[in-house]
């Protein structure tokens, strides 16, 4: 399955972005309010400059304490994150996420942010593919 099919099945491709210089506490509040795990960092909502995740914030809290909440996301974010395109396969995306140990990947076309996929989205797509393959094989065996 291709990323474009995953995004289509998700329906709303709206990606929540924040600007560089956003306070960590504001980013955390947005993550909590939206019930999401990552924000794309972008000055214009088009070009991906980084991502800031729940994990990034929790790790910083653990190392530096609550004072980091008053700082900006600039030092904490993952700059130049791994991105995919609409034409990437779910297998390729899953492999990159697993190898990089991250759970969210911006989708970019022609340098523009068009969506985001999560490891849950990709696993769901892969399970659907496997189910269809199983059904097709069972049909062949039974002579349908």
C-alpha cells in the first residue's frame, strides 16, 4: 500500500504545526488538547523544519527538569526529520520508522508538507494488506 492510500483512508490530512520559537509548555498544551503525539515545526505551514514529540518533551523534563517548559522548542525538536512521499510504500515507511525508532513521519511532496503518517496508520494498512492477501489465497485454494 502507498502512503497516498493511507492518507486517503485517514480522511483529514490536516497537520498541526507550530513555529520555531514556540515555548515548550505551549507545544505540550497543544499536544494534549489535540490528543496527538507530534507537532511539525514550520514557519509557514509548508516547509518542514523539524518535529517536536511528546517523547522529546518528556526526555527533556527527565534530564533538565521542569525549567525546560519555559524554553523554546528549537533546541529540543528534531531538526530535518525523516520524511516520506505519497509514493512511498507502507513497507518502506515502516522500515524507516523502525530503524529510526520514531513513530511519526511527515509526508512531503515537492518540498511541501501534505500530511503525516503514524506507525499506527502504517501497521493498520499493512494488516489490511495481509488480510486481503489471505482472503485471495484462500479463494484460490478453494477455487473461487
